C-alpha cells in the first residue's frame, strides 16, 4: 500500500469512529437530563421588584382605590374629630380605622394623628413648622422630622431611584417614603430569608454534614 492509501484508511477510520461517538452522545444526552432531580420553582415573592406597599401618590397616579383617603365621605368638615386618649396619653384608634395600627417610634412618640394630618382639612398633611401639603407630598412631611434621612433620599442614597440615568433621555422615578414605610408604623416587620441556591450536586452536599465534614 502506498502512503496515500494508508492516509485514506486512517482518515476514514477516524471519521467513522467520531461519527460513532456523536451517535452515542446524541442517544444518551436526553437520558441524563430526564433522570436529573426535579428543581422546584422559586417562590415569586422573592423575585418581585415591587415596593413593600402602594403609597397614596402611587394610588393617585395609577388610578387605584383612594376611597380611604376621602375623609369627608365620613367626617364633617365643620366638626373635626376629637382625639380620644387613654390613661397613658396614647391615641385610641376608633374601630372605623382599625386597619391603622400605630407604632411610630419606640415610645409611641409620634402617634398623635394631628402631628401629620391637618385637623382643619383632614385630606391634607401638615408639618410641625406649619406647611400644608397634599397627601401625595408626604416625603416633605417625613423630611420635616427626619432631616438626615430626607437628605439621603434626595441624594438617592436612601430609598430607591430608577428610570433614566441620563436625565436628558427621560425622567427618573424616585419612590416616595410611603411606598416602603407605613407612615403609621414605619419600621419593617422581620421577613423570612429567601431559600439558598440550588446545588449542582445535591446528593454529595446531603452527605457533607457538619457531623461528617470529610465526606466527599
Ligand atoms: C369610612 C368612614 C371614615 C373615613 C373614610 C375616614 N374616617 Fe376618620 N373616623 C371615622 C369615625 C367613625 C371615627 C370616630 C368618630 C369620630 O371621632 O368622629 C373617626 C375618627 C378619626 C380620628 C380621631 C381618632 C381618635 O383616636 O380619636 C381622626 C384623626 C380621623 N378619623 C382622621 C381621618 C382622616 C385623616 C381620614 C382621611 C385620610 C379619615 N379619618 C377617613 C370614620 C372615617
Ligand atoms: C412629627 C415628627 C415626625 C414625622 C412627621 C415623621 N416621623 Fe418618623 N419618627 C419620629 C419620631 C419621634 C420617631 C421615633 C424615634 C425613636 O423612637 O427613637 C420616628 C421613627 C421613625 C422610624 C423608625 C426609626 C427606627 O430607627 O426605628 C421610621 C422608619 C420613620 N420614623 C419613618 C417616617 C416616615 C416614612 C415618615 C413620613 C410618612 C415619618 N417618619 C414622619 C418623628 C416623625
Ligand atoms: C407620622 C405621620 C402620621 C401620623 C402620626 C398619622 N398619619 Fe395617617 N397618614 C399619614 C400619611 C403620610 C398618609 C398617606 C399614606 C400614603 O402615602 O400611603 C396617611 C394616611 C392615612 C389615612 C388614609 C388611608 C390609610 O389608611 O392609609 C387615614 C384614614 C389616616 N392616615 C388616619 C390616621 C389616624 C386616625 C391617625 C391617628 C390614630 C393617623 N393617621 C396618624 C401620616 C400619618
Ligand atoms: C425603597 C424603599 C424605601 C424608601 C423609598 C424609603 N425608605 Fe426608609 N428605610 C428603608 C429600609 C429597607 C430601611 C431599613 C429598615 C430596617 O432596618 O428595619 C429604612 C430605614 C429608615 C429609617 C430608620 C433609620 C435609618 O436611617 O436607618 C428612617 C428614619 C427612614 N427609613 C425614613 C425614610 C424617609 C423619611 C424616607 C423618604 C424621604 C424613606 N425612608 C424612604 C426603605 C425605604
């Protein structure tokens, strides 16, 4: 056999061998996936990008239900509600407002409704320095007592800013304080941590316990 003939036989042999390997790969690849452990889907609560609550400003902007903010559907403008206080001087929240749980400050220091709501116009807010604000302008109210946090918020350090980074391309969206904090009870309740990542080798990890750290 001359050298060209030898080369032909070697190349043909290699091609057939590779085709055989390809066939074996295609035939077995589906099998491995089908037998892999089922990966449960992530609870969508953990990947939601929505803020903790809908603020009055969000509700007004999106045309949501604002009936709870129409104070004069129940109250009489000429006869503002009188605060009822218990023996410790804490506000007694009437049953019509039982969805409101007051807890602003560790010593109930800011539970007086009229620290924030305007008694002469319930549908408006008032600051301690005498400014009158629309209910959608609550950040200025919060800022009248929480100056440092308000300045952080204005600078984009506290809270959440999204929208356009390049201002001439479009507007920014800065979430107001009450998109996250409930004004009546602003600290966040504790929340459960999200589950850990899915492991590549769950069976190995199961054996790798603190009682058996050397097991691989
Ligand atoms: C569904 C009816 C209803 C709506 C809407 C409503 N209120 Fe009231 N509110 C009541 C009733 C009833 C009372 C108890 C009687 C009273 O004090 O007039 C009350 C009491 C109050 C009190 C006195 C609380 C206390 O501890 O004594 C305040 C302050 C108040 N409301 C503010 C508001 C504000 C501000 C709004 C709108 C943002 C509003 N309410 C909307 C029904 C309502
Ligand atoms: C009239 C003054 C006043 C206004 C207005 C006010 N706060 Fe407060 N806030 C306080 C005081 C006082 C405390 C209690 C601080 C403490 O207990 O050490 C407090 C506590 C808090 C806390 C808890 C801080 C902590 O470390 O636990 C948060 C969060 C908060 N306020 C957010 C807000 C938001 C959001 C607004 C606007 C909707 C607002 N506050 C409006 C006076 C105010
Ligand atoms: C620290 C300031 C603050 C205090 C104190 C406060 N509120 Fe409010 N309240 C607000 C703000 C700000 C909003 C608008 C909320 C938003 O943007 O979602 C509001 C909203 C409301 C609403 C409209 C709907 C709802 O339930 O959120 C009612 C009703 C109300 N407050 C009643 C009261 C009553 C009654 C008290 C006293 C027991 C009280 N508030 C004390 C700041 C305050
Ligand atoms: C995007 C959500 C978001 C917005 C918007 C937001 N906050 Fe907060 N704020 C938080 C979180 C989260 C914490 C940490 C809470 C905790 O550890 O319990 C916090 C903490 C705070 C505290 C406690 C002290 C501190 O600085 O850690 C205050 C006071 C406060 N915020 C006020 C405000 C005010 C006033 C505004 C509006 C000018 C605002 N927040 C806007 C999410 C927000």
